[in-house]
C-alpha cells in the first residue's frame, strides 16, 4: 500500500472509506489522515454541487464521516477553518 499516494488521492488506493478503517498496515493516525483527505475531497464535490456543477458527494461524505467516527475522531471546531471544505 502506497501511503503517500493514499494521502494525496485516497480513492486511487481504496475503494471505500471502510477499507481505510480495516487496513491493518496503517496506524490509526494514518487512517485518520487519509480519511480527512477523503473528507476534504468529498466536501469539494459538495461545494461544486452547491454551485450547480454535476455530482453528488453526499453518500461519500456520509461514509467518510462514519469511518472517522468509528476511529474515534472528532473534529475540534476551534481548529477547523471556517470553510465548507473544512481543513486537511
């Protein structure tokens, strides 16, 4: 598994966010970093959808957030940027 590639483009390495959660060769921190990147990508698609560009990232975003939740990740609102995309 190529960690650098997964951190840049999670969908190129994993089929679903659940695969990240169950990837035994990754630390919990690496799983969270990968899922946070995937969350950012899904939020980017949501912003595009809000601007009437085609695509629906809602199911993907829900899957990513559920995977992050299973890993015990909870965002710190004081550390998150005030954008629709959130931060990575």
